[in-house]
């Protein structure tokens, strides 16, 4: 397309952030952009499926910085011990500033733009120093991003009562949340603390960056995109989602984001025996581990409901095992044999959701899961636990009416009888409204990502913009 359109893609090392940015990189390569992807060594295998399809993608592997509170060898959020905060990972990666600067300076034909994750705000400062442009990649939706930007711009103080409602009065429809549901990173901010100050600087640098790419689509969050453009004071905001692997909406390779821990053959054979739209898929994303009590409540709810289900249970780390996280109650698997399938570890989620047998998705409302549920056209059961998930749940249940809200909060243990009833209803006629809405939304999303749909056009516009900037820089 253009010599000079060489872009550095820098994902944050957490599956929910890496997966969509790698998918975006794939789309950009297909459109002629030269890509270099920056990862640390332990995250390199996640790139394999992409690299095997695209020999033209370059990688830049920089050692993970030594950081006092992060144990040696841990380079991905999913492996962080329970007592270490996400902001430590954000801070640790900031140490890549100098190595990255040196790499740019010694490269014969360095990138002319940087696309980096929202948790890598410091790359804005680096881009300014290098005289290149930085684009923020948001793996969260526009509504969640608007709330996050508003918090870091206005820096409101915490109320005495964590249950007090906080209103985002400048955001359309004035969303309100109890304070405890507000962004965890923002709530953990402590003035003067170096990690907090670094996080704040990064968030504010996002707002000052040249452009913004959001994994969402106009029809889903149009008013929030309009708001973001006003909030940022420019139009360089591209709604390009849902970013999914090219031409694999129906048959995603199982290794996307991780290697499936279940044989595809067994999975397919099992799902093929189930009736249409009767299986509930249960998954809490790539980060969340359920406590022992939560595991028991979910198991008991599934057992009492009588529904067919697939339950993806994340593998606990050493530290988590001791505390009973992710422990499947004894005898449960035998009692549900035949109608329930448990996947320990990584499930091929997009593939499962697209199977005709799946009729509902019990989700923690991570933004990728929300988009994947919408693409699959399945109604959802919302169990937001933290981060941006309360915003996602509000959008799904209250605005889009495609989900029922089941429970709220990281430590909440659902009543198994209530959960059982909700699960049963989700695959029965009682969920007619959500099922209809899910079908409509699926049509809307397919419209957005088809050739010349809104997201496809935005991606083309973004590529043109990037190429234009590249040639400006070439001319000096
Ligand atoms: O067994 C699994 C588990 C997850 N996934 C995939 O992993 C991604 C998970 O992303 P998401 O649903 O967004 O959840 P998290 O992993 O929890 O993502 C983090 O990042 C998201 C994007 O910023 C936020 O919306 C979430 O709140 C935050 O927890 C999705 O693509 C899933 O398809 C699998 O394929 N198999």
C-alpha cells in the first residue's frame, strides 16, 4: 500500500487485551500495513497462530523488566499471584521505555506510528520524543472508556459510603453506579504513590494521544462514540469492532489466545448430540478465578437447573490452589455426566458460541465476551465482577435488553436455587425477548463488519489515515 506505513503494535500482556489487538494487527497486515509486534519472551507463543499465517509480521521481543513485586518468569496478567495488583504490571512495563527508544533509534526503517494498549499510556511520551504518532487501542467499549476517561480527567474523591451512587453526569444517559462498581484501577489510586501516579499519567496520556481505535461498532455505542469525540476534542476515533480473526467468524481456530485444553473432536461430537439452542455456555473470561464458595454455588445451580451446559473453569495458579479457587466440588462431574461438559483451562470460546446447540452464555461481561456473544446471537446472563464489567452489564441488560442480570460483584455467591431458575429460563421460552434482541443484534453486528459496513469502512479510513501520516513523515 505504501512504503513507510510501518506500525509498531504493542499489546498489554493479558489475554483480553492481546487477543483483539493481535486480530487487529492481522487485519492491518491484510490491508498492506507493515507490522512489528512487541512482546516479552513468555508471550511470544501467543503470537504463533498469527505468525504462522503471516510471514511478513515482524516481532520485537524485549526482556520483561526486573520488577521487585513481580516474581521472575511472570509476564502475563493471568499468571500474576493474587496479592499483586494489575497496576504493578502496568508500572513494570513502563521500564521498557529506554530499550524501546534504543530499538527505534537503531532501526534502519523504524515504525512511523505506534498502536498500543490503553494500559501503556507512557508510549505517548515515547512517541512524542520520537516524533511519531501514538494511537490508543481500547479493548473495552466506548461507554466504559468514556467513564474511565471522565474519572481520570475529573479525579472525583471517593464517597464515605461505597454504596453511594456516583453519576457520570456528562456522559449520555447519565449512567450511575455504586462507588464500589467504579473502575478498580481508579478506586485504588493513592495520591503520591509512584505506581498510582504512573497509572494516572498513563491514563491522562491516553486522552492526549493522537488517535483512538475502539473494539466496538457504531450501532452498538453510537452516542458514546459521539461523546468520546467531544471529550477528546477531535474526530480521530475509529470504531472498528468487533475485531475477530479474518474469515473465521464461524470456525475460529481453537488456539486463539491459548491452546484449547479439550479435543475439538470430543467437543464437536458432544455438542452435535445436543438440541438446538439448549446448551448454556459458562465462562468468566481469562482472568477471573471463582472462590470455593462461588464454585459450589455455580455447580449446584447447574446441577439443580437440569440444563445442558459447558462450564469453562480456569486453571488456578499454585497460590490459588491452596485457597480453594477453581475447585470443582467432588462428585459433581459424575452427577451431571452426559448433560454437562467441564473444560479445565482454555476453551475455544468463539467456536463454542457459534455452535447451533448453544442457547445462552453466562458471562462475567468482559468486553470481548460481550462482543463474541453478540456475534453468536446468543442471549446472555450477566455476572459482572470488576473492571469495566458493570458498564458492560448495564449496556447489555438495561440498554440493549439482550441479557438478564444474575449477580454483581467479585465476591458475591449466587443463591443456587435462583441461579438454577435463571439458567432454566435462559434456554426456555421465558427468554423470548432476549432471544429476539440477540438475533437483531447479530444482524446489526454482521452488517457492521461486512465489506463496506461501518466497522469495515472505519478500518479502511484508519488505514488511509495511517498511510497518509506515514508519507507525511517520509517527506520530512
Ligand atoms: O477459556 C477461554 C477463556 C477466554 N477466552 C477468550 O479470552 C477473551 C477474554 O476476554 P474478556 O471476555 O474481555 O474477559 P477478560 O479476560 O476478563 O478481559 C479483561 O479485559 C477486557 C478488555 O479490556 C475487559 O473488558 C475485562 O473486564 C477484563 O477482565 C475472549 O476473547 C474469550 O473468547 C477463550 O477463548 N477461552
